[in-house]
C-alpha cells in the first residue's frame, strides 16, 4: 500500500497495491472512509502499474512498465516505467511518455501541468541522469525544470510543487544509487 494521492475534492484517493493473482502492482482507488475499494488498472503478467495521480481533466496519470523496455545498466533485469493516462473506469489507457529509462513520481502543479522525474542517459554522464521535467497532462510540451548534469542531488524522489510558489518545489533527495524513497528533504527554487 503506497503512492497515496488524494483527489481534488478530498473524498477519495489513489494508491498502489499488489494484485495477488498476478503478483503485480496495480493502481487502486478508495473512498477516504475505507469503502469503495476498486482496481483501476488491469493486471497483466510481468507488468506493474503504480504511482497514480488525478489529472484536472478527470483522467488518471500513472507509471507503467507495459512498454517492456528494460534498464541497460542492470543488463535488462528491470523494466522501465513510463507515464500513461487512463479514464477513471479503467478504459482508454494511452502512453504519454516514451523514454528509454524510467519516468517517476508525477505530480500536478498549480498551473495544471505535470511535474515528474526522468532518468535520462542521453548526453549525460551516468551518475547525473535524474532530471525533473514538466509537461502538459497529455504528454506534450515536455521540458526540463531542474537537474541536468547536477552533481547533487541527482535523485529527487516524490518532488512536489509548493502551492502559490511556482518556482519552488520540495523533494526527498539521494544519490544515483541511494536508498529508494529515503534521503534529505530539500526545498528548491529554480528562480535562484
């Protein structure tokens, strides 16, 4: 039970959980009072769906390994998660990022765009490859916000924009092969 994301009216939330039958992570939704639990994504063997968020237009954005790309630096032993959108009823799944490496931790910013972390090897040194990106909810107009060739921090887990401060965000920071989901909590200001 992880990756909790509250909806805009505060009555329900998305979370990642394990589907026992397929032994895979799936995106679920539940009311805040614990009722109405339902699976949004469809289990497929060897495919994980996780880290879902609500989009302003009513769809859900989440990470999925369904492209079956594999991480080169670990000899292809781990699949890459890219971002997908889906309707709340689980129909209309559509890929919105098409990266060789992982895209993680999507988050809707005050301007309705999506901030996310991209693991990018192209034209970067191996250890400085985690770039915070921003895009429209449909995957268009992708651009870097922070981190290209940054010595430290080079992994920014769960980056969240700071409401009312468009140039600021906070993230849990670690090194390239740091402990996942652990590190220092840092506030960034891209205007400085």
